[in-house]
C-alpha cells in the first residue's frame, strides 16, 4: 500500500495573496486562494522530453500537473520527475519555441514526451521604441542582452554588467564609492556636452538604470543607429537604452528566492616607500640641490618601516544581496511582484552603500481592453569618501599614497585624536582622519509609476494611453567634525551643510498601432502624440559651530547660509512610423518625430527628425535555397536618420539675474540684498543635430550554429551646443551657450555567437568587437582650442580639443630619454648656439624642441595619442555538463593612452610627498641604464613637468567573471517540493593584464569630457576582487 503525504497549499497561497494585496494587486491574485488540498503519491512520474525535429533533449522545459501548483523543470538531459496525486493526472509540458502539450498520465509512471516546434514562437521579437518588431523584419542596429546573462556577474549596479557584452556600448564608472553607479556611452562621443543616452524603463524615461535589480530585468535593448532611435527624436542623439522588466505568465504562482554573499578585497596597492627609504631618498634629493636636510629625516635607520597608510584605509568588505519574487496569472490577468535588498561595505574604511527596492507589475484583459501598470520604488543610502580638505593629497585614496610614512596615524593630544604632518612638508592630510572626521552621506529615493490602457478598436487597430511619472529625490549631508591634524590642517568648529533636490517627470503618450498581414504583405504603422514636463527643485543650508555630537542645522551657533533654485521644462511631440515587409524578403522602415522644446526660443523651438531604413533577407530568396542549410540567415540592412539634442540647462536662451544677501556696503560688515546679471541671453540657439548612416549584415552559418552581425556607421553632429568663454569684464557670471562646432565619428561593430553540443557537454561561445574613431571637424565662434586634463599640481593641461584632432587628444612635451653625459647636455643647442636646456645635468630628462626656437615650453607640445581605445572587446563562454554549469567572461580595450598624474606626483622628488619605489632606480653615475631621472629637490630642469614621460599605455585585458554552478537533479526536487535549486560560486575581477602602472586602467569618467584619460590620482578608486556564493531557489 502506498503511503500518502498531505501538503496543504492553501495557507501558502493565502499568505502570498495577503502580502500582494498590500501592493494593490489583490484583484490579480484572488484566484490563487482556491487551491485544493493535494495528496502526493510517494512514487513520482518520471520521463524525458525531446525535440521532434532532431531528437535532442530539451533542458529547462516546464512540466506541471494541470489544475495544481506542482511543477518542475527538466535537467540538462531532458529528464524530469514529478509527484502526482492520482493515476489520472494530466501533465502540461511547455518549452520556449515549442507547442505546449497536455498528456494524460493514465496510470503510467514513466512518460517520454516529444515536443513539436511552434513556428510562430520561433519568430523572435525585439523591443523597439513604442513596441516590438519581429527580428526578421528588423532594419536598425540594435543590441540585445537577456536578463539571465546579467545575473552572472556579482555586482549591484546593473549598468556595469553590460560592459563588453554589446558591440558599440561602453560602460564608464562614475567614481569608486560603493553605489556610485556607471554611465553608458553608445557608439563613442556624439557631443561635447552631455553624452548620456536616453534610458527607458517599461515605457518611462528615467535618469539612470543603476538602481534597478538585475533579477527584475527581462531584457535590455540598445538602439544604436538613428533609424532605430529616431522615434524618440531629440532625446535619442546619444542612443536609447530600453529596459523591459519581468512580467507574470499564465499559470500557478511561481516563487523565486535568491541570495548572494561575497567578500571584496583590493587587488593591487601602489608600491611606495617606507619611512627609512623615504628619508634616504629625500636626503639624497636635498643634498643634490645643496639644501639642508629636513630634521625629520636626519636619522633614517631609526625610522624603520613607519606607517603604511594604504594598509590603514583598506579593508576586506562584505557585499550581501537578497531578492524574492512571485509571479503568475491567467489568460485574463498576470502579475509579478518582487523585492530586493543589497548592502555593500566599501573597501575603503567608513564607506558603504545599501539599497532596497520593490516592484509591482500587473496586466489585466477584459474584452477588447487591456490595462496594466508598473510601480517601482527604490531607496538607497551612500556613505562616501571625504573630500580633499584643501590638501594636495586629494581624497583619502590619494592621501594614503602621498602621506609621508614617518608620521603616525593617531595623536591622542590632538583635537579629533589623529596625527598629521609637521614641519616644511607638502600639505597632505592624514587619510584616516579624513575618513573619520568628515561624514558625507547621500540618500536617494526613486519612484517610477507607469500605467497604460489599451483598446483593440479593430483586430488590426489598437489605441494605447500611457501615463508615466518619476520622482527622484536626493538628500545630501556633509558634516565636518572639529579637528587639528598636524600643523597644516585645523578646523576649530563642527560644521554641517545639507542639500535637497528633487527631479519630477510627468509623461503622457497617446498612440495608435495598426498591424496587418495579407498575403505576402505585412504592415505595421504607428502614430502618436506625447507630452512630458520636467521640474527640478534644489535647496541648501549650512551652519557652523555645532555642539559636539549634535549634527543638526538648528544646533549651530554660527552664521547660517541658505540657497535654492528651481527650473522647469517641457517637450511636446508628434511621431509616426511605418514598417512594411514583403514576403519576408524586403523590409522598409520609415519614421519621423517632431519635437517642440521649451529650452529654445520661440523661433527655434521645433525640430523634425526623420529616418529611413531598408532590409533584404537574402537567405529567403529562391536563388539562395541551395545554401539555406549551410547559411540559414543572411540579411543586409541600410539606414539613415537624423536626431537632435537639447541637453542644456533651462532658460539658456534668455538673460538671467542672480540675487543674494551677501553684498557688503557702507560702514561695518552689514550685508545687503543685491542682484547681478548671471548670464547673457542666447536667443538664437537651436537644436544640436546628429546625422547617422549605418550599413549592417546579419548572418547565421554552419546550420545556424554560428550567428552574428556586423555594422559600419558614420555619424556627424553639427551645431554643437557649447559654453563659449567670455571675458570677466563683460559682467556675467557664466558663459553663454551657442551653437558652435562639428564632430564626426565612424566605427565598426562585430558580434558573434557559436553554440553546440559534444556528448553531454553543451557549450556557447560569444564575443563582441568595437572600433570607433572620432574627429573634431570644427569648433567655430572663435574657439580654436579647448584645454583640459590639468594634473593637480603641475600647471599645464594634458589634453587639447581642436579641429582636425580627436576629442580630448593628448598634447604633451615629448620626453626623449635621459642625458648621460655633460657633453650631451652641451651639444643640445638651439638656432643661436645656446643650450636648449641650460639647467640640465647628466641624469636629467631631455625634451624635444618641436618648434626649434631653443626653448622648451608649452609651444613644444605634440600630439601624443588619444584617451579613446582603438578597439574594445569582450568574449566568454557558457558550459553545461550534467547538473553543472560554468560561465567565463573577459573584457578589455586596446590602443588608448592614460596620463598617470598620480605617478607624476609620486616621482616628483622636488615635492615632499611620499615617493614611488621606482625612484629607488633613479639615475646615478653608477646606475645609468634606467629611465628614472636623478633625484633632486629643486628640480631645476623640470624633469617632472607635464610631458610624455607620464603618458602610459592604457590597454588591458580583464578576466572579469568566473561562475560555477550546480543545479539539484529534478528527481530530488520533486521529493522536497521545489521546482529548482541552484548553488554557485562566483569570482569577479580575477585578474587584469596591463602595462598601466596606476590602480586601474579602466578609469571611467568623473569630470568633463575634456579630462578623459587623465588619472588625477586624487579621484581614483582601486579595483576590488569579489568572491561570492549564492543560492537560486524556485518553487
């Protein structure tokens, strides 16, 4: 007699119903409460599921018992095991791309099932603006990543997971603090101002996607060319990132839980001198300059190793992430509810980040109507590194390598309890004091609401109303505790400054969609009207002299300062698109959008942005059928389109007045209210325009095992919106915006994917390649050059943007090695016979006199390279064998240059910083085979001036991700009442292969585009290696 085990699912389902109702989804979930008690037989139904076309097993197919919540998934060999309540149950079997089948058990305990391909499902669709399109009809350049690929990297910022996974898409870090986020650059630089793309999440524009949970994402599609992006008009000049979050599917509720626990550790520290070494080098530098030795360095042997400030500020840091979701539904309605929490300690002391998010997405069908909404809420708090305190070390990362190791960390007699530098040395702050005596926090709240209503007026005609709302608010605090750190840094009072900002976007969209197939013809048409309004509010306050331990503005006894401003803008648009396909061979896509922006004056307010694209499915031609098995896919795409850019501040076309109460007039220090002109009007500014031409080829060869796409594009941006400098005597406090300059770039993109099977081993290999080159065609309006990238303490700029060259190209004095003898110095003369470097001596750097005037100065700078790589790439593979799986991913760049400003500081022996260990190999008469010049405090030859000596190769290859997982066998799943259980071990940033001598060749960008490729040293954040383990459970 078979034993029975009773499992009452009613309580489980009812608890989910109650929780979900709190999120306004009770109407969608009410049906799950009526679930009967199920008696489960001890002996399960087992079997194997294969494909009818080739007999191959189908791993991951879903098998469920009709009318119950019992389900499982097949393993890598297509096997399944499922408990049953009686001999007469009906199995429901489904798999993506195959027809769903219902099979009565009829008392059988072993059932093998063959599924037939569903051609309608096999026609993959791609998300485009305001809809989807069949992949075979796609004419634009669009990158696509599935949500399942994003979860393979153990990072909390979903943006960073895209790095190297899409051709033409570059991901840049926005800073190293935990939770700092990243930015996406699509197809290089399209503008000299804001280069950020447009982010759309479930139909609503957002400022960033860094706050999204990767477990909530179904897919990310990137619209790269103008034909794909033109439907978004003026907002799409820098490309469009479309994020689709997960929706519920018909069937019983599916519960998912996942956890991830990891440890982060700094990979590489910079090699700097210990106390004894520093004293010896400094003494040698002082002796060479004929300057008395410093008192603190008189007895090097007694100093020992001193303080290692890098060890003091870095730590092993934990990262923890927890996610849960429930989804399900029926033919009349679907729902998906999820929540997540992530907390991350920074590898730098005191820094941390935590975030929680909640998402609710539902959809209801009633007759000809369809309704739905997405509600997303996230809240995070970030504790950041302190600022520079006005010192030359910059933030604590820079101070940790520059602080002289002779000085100790703590001084109990000092206010604040921290030691510091004393005597005639450069003002570098104690990094531990910076971290513990200044608290900088930022709290962000993000709300996204999207609601839609759709009516099927006719079978081929649908009207859709879409409403969107986003609210992003930030509360920032900077609290200085009173301190006395050495003789150089004093702050006698406790001070606090706070600011609050709010960005609100309201969106209204009305669209009509027509879709019809007749004979060999297919047509999709879209017409729409949209309106969006943007409001920004900012307030700030600060006060000094707060009591110890009370960080509140009202508690301060000092002077209060308050400020604030608000702006608003709006965008009104009409749009249209037609996609026509004939016989699945020829496709034409045409779109147009007309935008009206309040950011321009009345005469230039409107812009029209058209595009056209054609596609030819060569593989569907009759003459190609002989090659169809070998080359099943071959499609040619050509497109052209125009886009606009309005990313400037509000009211730039009008003159503005600034007022405050800080004007001192008359006797005493009485402050009066006053006003000044802040900006002149620019009534003639207009849309920045970008025109793009794209040629693409999609292919599949080797019977479809190898698929890929290749694209070549040319993009030209004119009427660039730039702030043009004006003399201070003009009277305004800010530079006006004008249309000036033209920028072009062109590039090649390649994406490849190869999949196959060898015995029980399933494998997939993929890769991307991108090569982009930009050029400034003209700047205009009297602006000949734009300088940038100035290292902190060395005066000259490192980059120049000018006509004929790249954006932010390096222009530097060229280093030509080291003078070995006095004769070499004497023979290096100018046109008048005088020494070109009169202060040089053997062991000093020889510089190239480009213009031949006999003087080394900034007029001798030469083009020395670009901060943009010649090409970027990413490649990886996925493996599955039995119940084990593994994925590996590499990513890198080649051909870019980095100016190492931090090394410039650490090798400057004329500055009383700590020094790099490279100075131990400095030139001496006994050590001439070196590229390190002699040490000398006064540096009379300016060896450490801004030059190519500090320009380095920024190329790198990074072993970015390794993940190994094990999925519990389906036979065991059924015994413990779950659908699937996977455990995994993951490692991120395992190794970086590079010649760059700084912390991290992947600098990202934290400042102006004109500072690109410059490692200032005081803003860098070292790279961390993360080892984590996790569990993914579905039931």
